[in-house]
């Protein structure tokens, strides 16, 4: 681990700023979007710490299982080993995030509307992504490599994790506010599988792109289109969460597809907000 060896103080500050400030900006946007129904500071802190929990789980499994000699000996070629490893790692990371969101946060009384799924899940994902980015950045050997990697991950990996968090938060919320118990576990499963598929696709895509000999401009175009599609998925799910939350808090009738959801009045009358 390099830990800024050989860098000037100004370069260290610049690398840290490039790595951290975009995530602080995104965190501020998430909090601002929920300004009308602010979450308790203790719950926000718990969500941030949950990101640390998820990164620890992922790092331990990667180090002691996915990089073990036993695991390496299961596969005949490096390519198959690498693709298998990154696919399993995507599942592990998303499962750890879902566990943190569901176990530590979703049952708290502060989680009292559909939009909260977006807030808490996005913060967990952002916390995870920031720590992961920082760990990757400090492994690089030079200032140029550190700053370039931080910038690249700010435009690709961090939005990927937040998008997965948005999708996960959406399904956890509609599971939480579902009237039908049989739907809850199906929705939670979707909250794991869809982010896992998006995450795995992302990992495999960048693994394949990094191995190709195509012209740099061609790769940049392909990468830009792929990352843009991830952005669009996140935006679409934010719109869906926001629309459902307006119906929820205003006690209106849901579209037919979502009639299994409670509105706020029903949620309070059942005493589920205590």
C-alpha cells in the first residue's frame, strides 16, 4: 500500500480532495432532496457506518476466499477465474448492502415513507463506494495515477454503486410498505438480484474493455454509453420512488400495479410507525 509516499503535501491534499469532494457533494444532494422530511442524524450516521460494515465484509471474503489457493485451483484459466471472482464479489457486495439496510435500518420508526429507502440505501452505497475508491487510490504509485483513478471512479464506479443503492432502496421500501407478506420476500429478492445483475454486468464490461486492443476513442465512446445507461437506470428509479412516495404521503390511490402498497394513513393506523 503506497499511502502517498513520495507525494508533496499539496499533491496529497489534491488527491484526497478529488477522491472525497464529489462524494460529499452527492451526499449533500441526497440530504437536500429529503429536506422536507429530514431523517434523524443518528440514522444517517448508522447508514454511513453501514457502508463501512459492507466494505469490511466484502474485503474479508475477497481476501480469504476469492483469492485463496483453493478457489484459484477450481478454475483452469485466469479469465474464467477473474470473471467468476468479480461476479461473486458483486453478489457479496450487494448482499452486504441489503443486509445492512434491512437489518440495521428498515425496521426503525424513522424509516416512515417510501422515499426513505432511496435516502438510506444511497448513503450506504455511497459510503461503500467512497471507502472502496480511497483504498484503490492509495495503492497507486504516482500522483498522476492516483488522481486519474479517483476521477475515473467518480464518474463510473461511484454512480454504479449509487444506482444499485437506488434500485435496492426502491424494492426494500415497497417490501416494507406492502400489505401482503408473501410479496415482501419476493420484493427483497428483487432488491438483491437486480442490483447484483447491474453490478456484475458493470464488472464484466470493464474487465473485457480493459483487455481489448481497440482504439482509445472507440473504448471511450463505448464506456460513456454504458455509464450513461447506468445513470439513466438510477434516474428512472428515483422518479418511480418519488411518484410512489407522493401517493403514499398524500393517501391517494395507487395505480393498479401498486395496489398492494399501504398509504401513510393505513401505515399509521396499523401502528407500524412505532
